[in-house]
């Protein structure tokens, strides 16, 4: 149970930092929606990281 709470807290934290949505808005997202937005964040970060490697 504690692990699930920690994971949710980290997910909400990451989404809030990226999208600037309120806690209430974020908590109203379904698990599928949250996971979708988190995947988009990861894809964007991966693309930025990969683009940075090409600059060397």
C-alpha cells in the first residue's frame, strides 16, 4: 500500500511540474489518463536527451 501511495505521489508531482494543473485536476484523472500523460513526458524527455547527444 505504501508503495502505491509513493508512486501516485511521484506521478502527481511530475504531472504538476510539467502541466501546472491543480492537485484536484490531477487526482481526477483516471489511471489510464495519468499513464498516458506520463508516457508523453518520458517521450519528450527522451527526444530532448537524444537530440542533445547529436550536438557533440
